[in-house]
C-alpha cells in the first residue's frame, strides 16, 4: 500500500515537473521569437533610413533599383508592425512622410521623429520580452 502511494505520488510529481518544464520551454521560445522580431524590425528600420539618406544625397531617387529596394523595405517594416497599434501606425505614416519629403528634395527633412517612434516601439518590445522571461 505504501509503495503504491509512493508510486502515485512520484508519478504526480514527475507530471508536474514536466508541465513546468514545458511551460518554461514555451516561454523561452516565445521570448526568442520576440527578440528575433525586434532584431529584424531594428535592422529594417536602419536599412530604410540608410537607403533614404543615400538616395537623397546621391540623386539616387532616379535609380529604379534603389527605389524598388526602398519600397520593399518600407513594406517589410509595415508587415512587421501591428495595424491595430496607434504608435505603429504613426511610425508608418512618418516613414511615408519622410520618403515623400526626400522625393521633393526638401532640405528640412529630419529623421528625429522617426527615430524616436522607432525607439519607443523597440523599447516596448524589449519590455515585453523581459516581462515574459520574469513571468507574471
């Protein structure tokens, strides 16, 4: 009788440990997925801003290949962001506004707002990752 109780108790503890390990594995995988997303978004934002700057300074807006690369990068950024998040939408609008200003050769173009919005979105993502790792 005692042996049977010990076996049941041991099996129950093993099941609880497996469930805890499975949950931890899922949380780590989710945090890694979010970190990969943040890295990709950061990279695409930097690429877009770099392309805009290079194209503006080199008269590259006449170069269809560079324009296509810039448009592709803009869509990749848009697809990485949430259409339901107001700050994500604000960033998309600012990226478009900045591109249009560059196309007009507007000398007053300033990337500061785009950089600030980008940093806020990236920081929010990082805070979510650390929250996931720490748990509720």
